[in-house]
C-alpha cells in the first residue's frame, strides 16, 4: 500500500528533524555551559 509507506516515511523524516533540532540544541547548550565555566575559571584565577 503506497499511502501507508508515504505516511511512514513522513513520520520518520519528522522524527529525524526533531532529533536533529534536539541534538543541535544540546550541542549549543553544552557549548554555553563550557563557555560559562571558562569565564568563571578565568574570573576566579585573576
């Protein structure tokens, strides 16, 4: 059945998009945390 295959593919692509967005946000968040830690350490040392 063609329609079920299309629906399945659409669901999979939506899932992949969500996963991509989530991973991007996670990467940005960890980057910000590292940046904050770096700033804290630099301020603490001087």
